[in-house]
């Protein structure tokens, strides 16, 4: 297993377009987290799943954001009608339930022009 | 809302110097992680501390978890240019969500 994988690494989109990012967690990890990180800041929590259940969502996750983990394996994060303020690094992490260690992917850098 | 504060925010030192970075909160965490992040990359895990008062060493890096599990420190001995990066602390809350500090940006000059 090569760790947490995110795709794409970079995405440039025009304002108003929809984008979707994918995250493949470490295979035996049942928890999956999404974070957003802007320049010079630490990661901000967006949402997390345990298996296919979405257990917590941040208030940062507006109606334009939706995340799924349909089979409890990979996850997708979709942003509809992108805005310039959505430009950020989107990070995915996975862990074992009850475990204290989260491993991160390399992130998807989104630029909205 | 659980918050983690880190200090200093920025640190620029010469190669060979020692430094300490602090991570503080008013909340208790079940564990705390330290990560290092380089530009354009995801955070890479350095260490996890779980027990109050715990001290872990990783080569020139020494990590300590406060007795009350609310704060932590990272000490680097004889810093090298390869230590340059953003150091992030993250606490695992009892709600099972990882909360991050804003990071300390370290620059080690040769």
C-alpha cells in the first residue's frame, strides 16, 4: 500500500464551474477526513467518514460542497459553482477508528480563476 | 470550539542552533500529533504522543506532551537546513476529529 492518494494534484477552473476531487485512503483505514488549507494557515476540518457514514461536517462545508464515500473505500469531494474564495489546498487523511494517527495525502491544489 | 495555538508563528535561525516550538490549547486531547509540511505537499507525520508527560525522541527532535494533555512542545537540536518547513501540531479530540494549529514556519539558514 502506497499511502493516501489524491487526484488530481492540481486543478485550475473557471469561477462557476463544478469540480470533483478523489481520495483513496490507506486500504485498512475505516476513517477518512477532508481538510482545506489556505496559504500560511493550518488545515481546517471539513468533514469525516467512518466507513460510508459521514459522521461530522464543519460549518465551513457550505451547501455548494458535498462529500461521499459510497462503499466505505474511496471518497469524493465536489464543489459546485466554484468561487475564487474556494482556491486552496484540499487535503485528505485516513486513520483507523479509535486510532490516534492520521496519514495525509499530497493534496489537491485548486485555483479558481 | 477547540483551538490549538502555536508559537512562534515564524522562526528563522542559523544552522547548528537549537529551537523550541510550542503548541497550546485550553482543551484536553486524547493524543497529539506533530507533522512537517513542505510547500505544495501534504503534512508528513513526525510523531504521536498519547500519555500525559510523555517524551519522545526522533534523532535530533524531542517531543513532549504536557501532563494535562493540553499542550506540547517540539525541540530541535543543532538545526539543519533540511529541517526547514511548516511544523503543525494536531490534537485528536474525544469526538474523534483532528484539530490543527496554524503552524510554525521554520527556516534554517546555512
